[in-house]
C-alpha cells in the first residue's frame, strides 16, 4: 500500500519579471498551494494514508498556469482562485471524481 492515497504537486516556479515564458508563481501558484494544504489539514485529510500537498519547481506547463497535478491518476489541472481549489479538493481529492472543467 502507498504511504499516501494521493499526491498533489503545485507548480510554484518563478521565472521573474521580464521572462520570455510565464510562470505559475506570477498567477498565485504558491498562495493557492498554501491554501490547499491548510484546507486539507483543517479537514483532517493531509498526511499518511490521505493526501500529501507539495510544491514543485517548473512542471513545464506554465502557459496553462497556474497548474497542479494529482497522482496516482496523473490528472493535470489549472485554477484561478480558492473556489477552484475547493472544487478540486471536494470532488477529486475527497470524492475521487475528476473536475473536467479545470483539466488541462
């Protein structure tokens, strides 16, 4: 059995101002990762046998960003606000149902 049921990685890459490509940090990737982690902890759904929230460097999909990916399903999402994160948590991480409208 896996140590975690699911792993969610948030791109928190920051290329800096003036970069040729966008980066997820420019669009709130880090702040929304922090929000997701705090919410899952509050719900008692973070940790062993549950979900692990991680930040990642560049996941190389920043043009779609901000982005995250959930394993073991390998489902990629984009999001813009806390409501999107709530939907990913409620439907996918807790309910096991992918959120089609946010999938990349």
